[in-house]
């Protein structure tokens, strides 16, 4: 009987550990290098090889818009920009994505400033800060009516937008 209880407890803990790992994998963060297997700086070939990104349409400039397959996308929105010179230049958050510091669409400006005490508002009106752990990238947050309305991560040397 003791053996059965011990085996049941072990099996239960393995199931619980497996479920926790699956949940953690199901919700990757946006940053510091990208989202899931899709990483900033990847070439078109590398991005396609992940199975998580798909080319969509030219954006009017030299960059192309891409979708992330596992993320719900609003119609006519851009999830990523692919540049012919720097590769995957930027990834924009969809609802439910969050930074490693827990900021997501809908976070308050107070939460944003608490998570990133050195964040600054740029001349375009966006709050920007270097990504902790990746000196080649920055976050940009749009705050409307006191809440994060949109945000993304981009290479410092991206050439797809301002």
C-alpha cells in the first residue's frame, strides 16, 4: 500500500511538473531577443525554418510585414518587420504577450514606469528603453489614456520605421 501511495505521489508530481513546463512554454515572453523561436536579426530563411513566422505583404518600403502563426492578429496589423539588411527588425506585441518584466497591452503607465524606472518619452511620444539583457534592442511603448496601448521590441539599427 505504501508503495502504491509513493508511486501515485511521484506520478502526480511528474504530471504537475510536466503541466507547469507546458504552460511556461505555451506563453513565451516578448524579449529580450524575440518571441519564442522567432528572434531579432534572423534572416528570412531562418525565420521560415522556425515554423512560427510567415511572410505576409510588402509594407510599402523595403521591409516586409510578417505574421506570427501562433498569435492572434488583428486585421491589417503588423506583427513583425523583416528587413533585407538587418533581418528580423522588430516584433510588435499581440494581446496576451508580455515582457519579462510583466508589461503587456493594458498595463498602466504606473506599472510601466515601475517595471522600467529609467524609461523616457521620445520625440515621437513613445516611451522607449534599452532591453535588459540585449544591448542590440529596445522596447517602445505607446501609452494612451494612462495605459499601454501597444508596444514592441526592435533592433537599435532597424531600418523599417522611425
